[in-house]
């Protein structure tokens, strides 16, 4: 496996300009759009017993995954191409010692099968092309010592790190998944009894409004949903287009094939890992995004768009973004312009970054635009907005038709 690894073999001049404008510079909030990052920490707890398999006799397992993929333009070819420049993947398991020992033997088999060669740099390290793999075993994990967290009796830990040559992380970045773990499980909101409406005509009484977008608009633009990443990084025992909710966590090392895939079929697995970002770069704003731009230009929508997406689709449509998606459990700053009377939440299941809570504190009316479910093989499966409550309004619809209808009501061209 050699880097840079091609993601899009040739870019048009327009795509190069788009990259330079929307992905090369740092975005607001010190986020670098050219770095894709993900963290999952899965533990066994009574609160997630259905998914984690927790019982009084079966508890203590843990799996942590942290990845960072750095993208850039390769300008050495006749046509610019998008490439993966740097890769970092970290997986940590806490499990009964016998399972960890068995998994350690499997790792040796996979290293040999993938033709990884031991290095003289440090014990427990291997190399294949431009990638390094390191393996570390612990009776007590250093991060558990750091957090003064007990290790269950009879359990040990195993860490695997696969990264590009000379890749370095700051201490804060290395600690980030463990800081997220220390933050505990998110407490879900209590759903109330919101009102339902056929369209967004009620919003006309609450102008101007602020907008928050989740993955709904991105899915309409052809970007895979979040559960695609869950499949790539083997977060849950699921495949296909079913809803993620209710699927068992991958916690047993014997059931975890992520590292096996990277070690034994490296290029194919890296292709899987970069596929989400490829779709992000190629995606174009939809009519829903263009409708939001028309609302903003007309002054009926104000402020930046609070977005949880790293696809830059709102920015591509000419809108300022306030990026909300972060892993440090902190609440990102969200400016609410004076005079705003409502918050329109589009395609977002839960208020993880307290945008809606802060809007309520300011007295804003909350409108939700969401299908509240998916249709699979002709069967509708509910997926209700988590925190909708009394006084809120829910419009069950995809974003594009509902926003175009709102534009008609406002006499705006999209």
C-alpha cells in the first residue's frame, strides 16, 4: 500500500476551484474540511443492554475506534487528482484475557497473510509499503490508569494502530476518544407531543428563521448515510439499508473483522474507507440547498446554517456554515441573530449539540422537517425525532419538496 492513494483520478477545473475554496482552507471553528475523522466507543452498560449484550454476568467489554484520513490534491499529474495523503486508524479492545490472547494470534496470521514485514524501529511494529502497524497489549490500559478507571477482573487490553509513515498525533488528539469515553453515554431527550402540519406554511408567522441541517439533505444529494461508516468500520453487526438502531455492537474481538480487512486486503479496504469522502467531494447542492440560499438572500432566513455534516454542501450553495459536529462533548458556538423568531431543523434526529435547546432558551419556535422514518421494501419504519415536544411543529416530508413549497408561499424563485 503506497501513498498518496488515488480517490478521484482526475478533477475538472471547476472541481479544483471548489476544492480550493471549500476544502483547502480551515473552516470556522478551526476545522479542517480536508481531514475526515471518526470516533466510536462502545461499552457494555445496562442502558444499552440490547445492543451490547450486557447482563450481570456479561459486562466490561469495550471497543474504541478512532480514524483520521487526510486528503489533498496531487498536482504532479497532467490533471489534478484527489488523493489520500495520510491515514491513521486506531482500534482498542478490552475483553477477557483468553479472548485477547486468541485475537493476538489471529493478528499474527493476518500480518503474515498481508505480507507485512517486522521493523527494527520498535518491538511490535510492522511495515507494508508506506503503512506501519503497531500492536500493544496491556494488563491495565494506560488510558484506564489515566482516568483512574478499574479493569474488570480477568480482562486485558489490546491496541492496534495502523498509520502512514511518520504520522504523528498531538497528545490531545490521541486522548480524544478516551475523553469522549470518559464523558459517558449521552442521555437521550424525552419526547413530548409536538403538533403535526402538512407543510411549512406555519413558518410564515415566524420570520425570519434560522436553519439547522442534519444528514437528511446530504442523503438527498446522494451522500451515503452515517450507517455506511458504521459498516465500513464494523461498529455494529449490520449491513444493507436497515436502520442502525437496535443492531448489536461489535465488542468481541473474535467478531471484529475491521483490522483483518486492513491487514489482509489493504488496498480494497482503504478504497472502502475513502468512498464516503469521494461522494462528499462529488456531491452537488440540491434544490433544497438552493432554496435555503434563496431564503437567505431574501432575508427570511438569517445567520449561518448550523450543520452537522462535513460535506460542505451548504457552503457550495453560497451559505455560511456553523459546524456543529465535534467529538469533545463541548457545545460549539452558534450565533442566533437578534430578531430571529424560529429555528427550522431539517433531517436531524437528535439535538446532540444543544442548538435546539439554545433556540428554545431564546424563545424561538421550533419547526422540524423530517420524514421520521424510512421505507424499506415497501414497509415504513418509524424513526421519530428524539426531542420534539409540546409547542413544536413537525412536517413529515423530504426536504426538497417541502422547501420548494415554502418558496412558492414566499413568492421566491429557486
